[in-house]
């Protein structure tokens, strides 16, 4: 290849990535912060080796961004940089299949990458997926080289990027598992095991954090997301995937996967080669020479592309199956952008039909993607959470003054309040809300007995405040307290030693319980604003009933109360398997931790 040709493709690629950087930079500046981003920005203010919802990489990225910028770029800058690096690394992966007789086409590559709708969004919006895409791409680049040259350098780099992937998002375990399934010979490869050992060593701080905090992330992701099956979860999955990957691009992927396996005896892609082959046959019956490539090079590329297909198909169907246990967020498969772009690019180099499809369908769809990005800059973006939030939180600040703000039932809203005002905030969960990082931080423990503003509708307590065009509901209190931090343990005494006790409507459940106050202030169960009662909760059916027990007046700091109660299973409680728990209601919240539940069965 001449120097002029090298200059031309490199210039084209660098210009494309620079334009991508500028567009994302401008969009990152002028698009309002999204609610989850404010939550991750709070991660960056409280750096740790782990967080309840995610590994620590997203917190590190927001922290580093805040060192150089304020405002939205103080959350998004390193996400924008990571997106540009991801593009470059994906190009390096896609380009390694070529030889000198095959033209480089950076424009084709950029069209394919930029057509992925969610990749556009994650080009400037900070989420754990941004770093997962980058480090997954780096892992694949090194893995591709390792298949051709099993050097210690490549093995150790694989271990490094394995760890960084897992530090980004736990979906990395699925990604790496699919790579191993696509190449079971790795299980007999000593250097691969050394790479795994290195990754384990690098992950030790995060593992210790999980141990010290009783594995909150794994308990949440493995069990805390379980919901009853709904057909809507299953049926919405495919349309959501079409939208986030672009329906036209998704259709091209299906075409490529079908062509690879059913090509009427022809082999337009390197997948169907064997180590003894020396050409890539094309659609038209011609071929591209493989002379100059070693047997290991050729076979390594076969194994690598099989890995890409395993990732793509594996992620797609794994999360579709996950729809049986609850809602699947559309973006959970976004790391598939790497195999999608690489496979489409490689196939398009030797397939005229696919190139024409890209020209007449995928390329024009970039206008729709651009229109969507412009939409996010307008008031129409309200429904997507990218516009119009700041006035509401500024209004809350005017009502609260310098008091901490407690917001019911949402972990994003306190984060947004802190982002827009810089002032203290936290959340209180009800029994149907999940735990969040706020339950590990426990900011509200420091506010017990002090003035706060409770934001939200609370019967008989809340007032409506009109600040300009904004309405805020809540109440001011000079003596805050909460049941959220009380620790409740219990045992059903009339379960007859059954592993899963069975109760019928009208039965009485007898319970021995203990309540521990870990706070530095006393908890008054008869407080006029935050009076507390104990509830029996049936979590799977969202039912509850009140309990009969001896009066509890005040629970002193760092002390426990032990007692006995009973509750009657009402006819309204749904029949079938359920999870029984005790929650303490304080008119604002009712809190249950995952470990303090017992499986029971309700029958008529």
C-alpha cells in the first residue's frame, strides 16, 4: 500500500472520529443531565471499590471528569473520550482480517458504527456501558492477537482488560463466558488461566468490598430484580432491540448471520475457511488471496469470528430469556455493538448486495439518528428525561433552604437535587422500592432529630408550595426520624419446623421479633409526625396487614427491643408462594431488607 493511500484512509478515519468527538462534546454540553447520570455523579463524589448497583468504574469516570470540568461535562467528558477510543479500537479489530488486496473503507465502518442508535446516546451520556464497550473492545483486540500469537504480553493484557470489563459492569461475566464457549480450547490453555488469575488479583479490592458489605450487588442482580412473569416483558423485548440498534442495521445483522450458515456452498466470509485454505471466495465466484498469512493467522481468525457470533447471539437470547423473570432494559445488550459493526464491516468488504443495502437503507437512516439527537436538545425531550428538570429542583431548594431534603421512593431525584443545587439529599424507601446506594451511604442517619424538608405527598402533613410555575409538595419538620435504618429480625414460631410453612386465610401467624436501632439518636415510636407501627408484609403480592404487639415507646441508640406479635392472614392476601417480612411504617416509608424475609405459601 502506498504512503498516499495510507494517508488517505487514516486521514478519513481520524476526521470521522474527530467529528464524532465534536458532536458528542457539543451534545454533552447542551443536553441536560439525565437522572441516572446524576446518581453516577454522586458515585464520583464518594469513591469506593464498589457500589450497590454497579462496579466502581462509572464512579471513577465521573470523578475524573469533574477534575477538569464542571456542569454536564464534569459528568460526561471521559464518557465522550471513551466513545472515541471505542471507535478506534473497533476499527483495529475489524481491519485485522484484511490483506493488502482488500481496500480499507473507514467511511463504511463509520456509517455502520454511527447507525447504532444507542451507541450515539452512549457517546455522551455517562453509564457503566460506556466503559464496558471500551474495555470489551480492547479485550477483543488483544484476544484476536492472542489467537495468532500466544505471547505472555497478550495473555497478561487479556487479564488486565478482563478485570477492567468486570470493574465496568457485571455483564462482562456473560461476555467472557460466551468467548470461552466459542473456544473451549482456552480451558486447556495455561496462559489463559494465568490471565484469569491476574484478573482475579486485580479484582481483589472489589471482592473485599463485596464481602465487607455482604455482597449487596450480587444479591440485588441475582435475586432482587425478580418479578412475576408478564407477557408484555417478553413481547416488548424484540421491538426494543430493533429500536436501540436501528431496524435497518439489525436487519443487516440477521442477513449476515443467515448467510454465514446457509450460503449455498459459497463462502463470502472468512468463517467458512479451514486452516488449509488460501483464498476467501466471494459472492461472484472470485476470490481474495490469503497468501502470506500463516496457518495460525487464518485459523485464529476463524475462531475469533465464531466468538463474535457467540457474543451477538448469546447476549440477544440470554436477555430475552431473562424477560421471564422481569423487565429487561433495552440497553443491556449494547455491548453487541462491537460484533455487529465488525461482522457487518467484514462482510460488506466482499458482498456487493450488502454494500448496496448499506448505501440505500443504513446510510439514509443516519438522518433519523441525527434528528433524534437534535430532538434531545429541545423541550420535546422531556419524555426521555433530558430536558426541563432543573426548575423543579431549584424550587425545592427555595422551600427547603439549607435543610437537607428527603425524597420518598426515588433514588434518582435526590441525586438530581444534589446535582442542581449542591445541597444534601437522600431518599426513603417504601416496602415496594428496591434498595440503592443510599442504603449503604445512609446519609439520613446523621439528620435524625434535626430539621429537614420531606418532599412528597404525605397524608395530613404535606403542604403545596407554589414557586413561580412550579408546584412542590412536602413538609418542613424540626425533628426528623425514619424507620429505614432500624434493623428487624424475626422468626415465625408456629411454622411447625416446615422449610416453607403453609398458612390459610384466617390463620394467625405468631412471630418473635427484635428491632435494633443503629443510630446515635433515640427513635420515638409515638412521634407526632413520624409515629411508627409494625406491619406484616407479603412481598410477592404487595399485600400487608397490621400486627398486634405490646406497645413500644422509645428505642434508645444502639439498643434492641425484643417482643412477640401476631397477625391474621386476611382474605385479600393472594394465594400461592409468597415472601413474608416485617416492615416498620413511619407514615413516610416502610422498609424491608432482602435478607429478612421468609418463604411461605398462602392457601384458601
